[in-house]
């Protein structure tokens, strides 16, 4: 259920606390209006960020968040609540998840995944695959009834590169650049090839498997900091579009749905 079902759409602050950074946005009239990204190690800048994105014409009535990083979120929560004198409402705890979950208790599924899926389904209104290429990679699926079916979680591109360098004796830390060929002879090129094209093949493979489960080919939406890298060399017809701020939109949707219900 979208914000369009509200007689008056309230402005809110939406927060997505990830593993390495915190996305924070003013959502005005249901749309992400102003957005900022703060390092998870730089929580003390959050009051300044809030000041920069709001003024007398941008009042907000709630602060709503989802998080996959308990330590960073606990610090951010104390900082924001002390500064704003408002309680942060957490999706999945204070506010129900915005989509029903298939075959699992809601508290066993990451709220960030469900929020992104809810925003994707709200935009498309039909079965879809949501692939988030961030610190971790998640490739999830929603059916025709708007039910979150789940999916897969894998290490992100950067995490894969760091792990190979840290856990082997001779593989170097590399810069992730587009491999020139699917057959790479240099070690650096082969690592980039394995990580980047491996993620693309995973996207295709999971999408094909989900399509079999659904009985139809779903639209595929990409989001996350590495979405453009994956999209540029993905097989034709796989990726429908890149949509920024899916999780933040879904956080806002969870709050709007909560108000309506």
C-alpha cells in the first residue's frame, strides 16, 4: 500500500543503517527529497546532516529506520534521539514489515531486504527481482501478490576482493575495474573477472531460477553502490533498470502503511 492512500502524506526522516555507511533522507510527499550518506564511523556528524536537509519548510513528523548494523545503529540512535528529542521507529520492531513474508517468521528476515522489495513492488505492481549490490549482495524475489519470497545473500564485490587478498598468500588487493575479456591471464584481471562477472552470472542464474518458481520472467531492479558496475556488462534483457534509494523508499512505505492500517 503506497503513500497515495493517505489523505495527507507526512514528511519523515528515513534511515538505512548499513554495514559501512548510513543513508539518511528527507521523504517529502512520499518521495525522497534530500539525501545524505554518513560513514558508520562518523556518527557525530548526523546532527549537522539533519540540519542541512531540513528547514522551516521541511518539518518532519517521524524518524523511521531499518538497520543491519546494530553497533552503528545504537550509536546513531542515541545521537539522533538526543538531538531531535524524537524516538526513532524501527521497521520490523516498532513498525511491521511492509510486505508479508513467505515461509518464515518476520524477525528472521532482514528488514532492509523487505523494504527494498516493497518499494520495487510498489513501483511495478507485478513479480520482480530486487538485486542490491552493496557491502553484501542480496538477490530477492516478490510474487504477483506482493509476497516477499526471499532469495540469496552473498559477499559484495569489495568484500570479495578484500577477502581474497587477506586470506591468500599471493593474491593482491585489486581495484575493481571492468575486465577486458571473459578469459583473463593476469592475476589482477582474473580476480576482477571472477568477482564482477561472477556476480553477473549469479544475478542471471538466480533470476532464471526465480522465473521457474514464478512461472514467468520477472522484471529485475538493481540498487546499491555497485549496481552500475554490474548493469554495464550484464546480459541483454536481464536488468530492467537501476533504481536508487529503494531501501529508503521502502522504509517510508512501511511507515505510511502503518499509519493506514
